[in-house]
């Protein structure tokens, strides 16, 4: 209930932008809550006929590639919507093709599902386990609890690559393998890059035992490939 209420407040604040889904209303109901108990908050959102995920899947089914014009059109709208969201001090934290709605007639793209969105507050910690794995930024994979709107930019870049390739760019089987796949494509990050993305704690001698073990496992997997 609390997450849904936060989503309502965020959608009200973002109302009016052409690349953000419109909230028409919300209502409470007890239907379907007999097993869990409590009251459910239901959101009434505008209807759009498709998702970007379904469009990409259609191209794969027909064994064809998306035209460069549509790749640029969809990515432009995604970045314009993100700029508006970030300008309000909010990070979406779950960008992926399934959460990008499309109007089949106008080709308008709209960002939806702000259930895990987070208002950025300096020094405030968040959950590291955010964003679907294929679109999760390296700092979240490594357990960072202090992050910025850059996690959305990483996800947007992964979406961009998927528009071009027709499939996700990084397809790890778990968190560790996801980072291995990233390193295979982008190369091993330098200490300076790690500090920029993760802060000094994870790359210093003060790194806790759990983080050290996690990093060691990643390096072992890299050596074996």
C-alpha cells in the first residue's frame, strides 16, 4: 500500500509530460485481498496499445530489424521523459522495455510503473536490489545503497542497445554473471572508474568481507572465460 501511495504521489507530480503515463485516478478495494488481508490501492492509468517489449519481440518473430528512424524516435522520447523525471529529483529505478508503453498510432512512448521510483535525497540509503537484472547498473549489482539517477541512464543505454540488436545486450544468469557479461563487452574497469561508480569503500582496503568475497568470485569467473 505504501509503495502504491508513493507511486500515486510521483505520478501526480509528473502529470502532463507527453512521455510519462497519465494517472486518471485511484481507488481502494478489498477484492482479492482475502488471503493477504488489508485494502488494495488500484490505479487507473491511460490506455496504450503496446509495450516496447512486445514491439521488439514482433521484430524478432518476423526475423527483421527495427528501422533506425524508430530506434531514434523511441530512444529520444525515453531520454526526454527521463530528463523530466530526473529534473524533479526522482529516479525511476526499473527501466526496461516492459515498462515503456507505446501508442501504435502516434508512436508515442511513455514511461510507466513508478512503483519502485525513488526520490533522491543526499546521503539517504536505498535498496541495492533494484532494477531488473539485464538493465541493472554495475553499482547496484555490487550492492551499493547510495546511488544517483545514473542507474536510470545505464538502463536507458541497455534499452537503446536492445532496440538495435533485437535482444538484451547483457544477459547474465545471476548477479555475478551479469557483471561478468558487462566486463566481457566493456572491459575490466579501472580503480578510478570503480571509485566513480561505487565510491571508495568497495575498492579500498576497508572493504568488508562479504564485498571482498563477492568481487573475488567475479574475478575468478572472468579468469575462467
